[in-house]
């Protein structure tokens, strides 16, 4: 088989998948439409949202097929100008495992991240210490943190629960997180409660690479641009995945001693995969997310949610 044939074969595979998903979609939408059309006539908006959700689900089906890898053309599909789906495949390890913040080294890295967003050191530490106090089992506040005495004063005697976060949204309740959210409206994209507990340097943003490794902003930016490959876009087929620790150290300017210190918090391997599919009907969008772990042929779904 020539390379051209092989490519044509791959393209044919992708096309088949798209066709399969269109057929599934037509059956589902058609069936549900007939079953419930009378009740929905008054609600065009809810109908559009519902259909956008179905499109998002259809994108997930395509993305979970074992033949489909990140960068595959089948992951973006427009049925017509008004309807389509787009799937992003990433590593959940590109995020800070927030329930690790009881550890001082994780708090330092998270404070560095907040500082890269423009917070001063005191505000950064207020937020990270409060996040830690939120989950640690004691009632003794860290130097910049907040325990029950603080929240009780704001009519919230039930806080903090002294248990791990069960959703990212809860983080906003911790003292000082309002300042973080104001500085970086996309802060949620930097945290996880589902990863394998390590920051995947092949997936983290440059700010996080710098925060967790101590590399300069310039080195971290350069590192991330090498990772993006020739097309300069992350998540496409030509991405460069680092496998060699020496290469990572050289690019980030990290000594062996420094690497030993951070090695318990970083990884070059994708532990948990994040598949994020957005369906669109006109101006309505619905997103479905699946977090999964793949070991050999085994595919385990860890979490599934929508927004
Ligand atoms: Ca506590
Ligand atoms: Ca505490």
C-alpha cells in the first residue's frame, strides 16, 4: 500500500464514521421529534439547545472510536451553515489537581500561576491557602487561609466542609477566589478533580509550565511553541510530544537537582484524557465532556458532564 493509498484509506475511515454518526443522529432526532413535537412547538430555543446537545453527543461517539486520534478531520464537522459539532481531545493532566493543595509545594506552584495572571503575592497566597483550608481536615487556618471562623462571620457556618472538592465550581466559595476569577475568567480550565494527580507537561499552558517547573516565562513560551509543531496550533496532528526528560530540562533551563524536586508533580504521559464535544445549532451551543483513561485496549470512563 503506498502512502497516498494509506492516506486515502484513513480519509475513507473518517468519512465512514461521519456518515455513521449522521445516520445515528438522523434516527435519534427524527424519532424524538415525532414523539414530542406537539409539546415543543412553543419552544424553539429549547428545541435548538436539545438538538445542539444531540450533535455534541454525536461528536463524542466519533471521538471515542479507537481509530480516531487527536487532529483527525472527523472531529470537526459542519452538516450545513447552521449545524455542526467540534471535538477537542486533550489531556486532563494539563490542569492542577486542586485536591493536592494541602501540600505546600502544590500551593507554591498555584500561587505562581495566580501571579502570572497579575495577582500580587499576598492575594495569590490568600486564595491558595484558603483552598487548602477548605479541604484540609483541621480547623486551624494556614497563614493566609480561612477556616470556619471566617465563613461563619459571613453567615456560612457550614463552610469549609474539610473534604476534597467534588466540583471545580465550589472553588469559587473559598476566600480570595473572587480576586482570581476577576484576573482570569478562564480559571476553571486550569484545575481538575479527575487527573492522575500530576501535571502533564505535554498538555499544560505556558503559565502552568512555568508555575510548576520554575522555568522563566520565555522558556515556557518557547517550550509550548515547540510542542505545537510546525503549524503552530496545539491539538493538531503535527504536535510534538516530549518523551525525553533531558530534552525538557534543556528547553526549560532546569537543573538535575531542580528536576528531582519537581518530579513528583509532573509527568510527560497523558493519564486522563479529556474529550470535549460542542454541538451547535445556529447560535445555540451545548458541550458534553467525557474524561477517560486508556490502558492498552481498556477504555474507562471516569466522568461525564455537560455545560
Ligand atoms: Ca480545614
Ligand atoms: Ca487548615
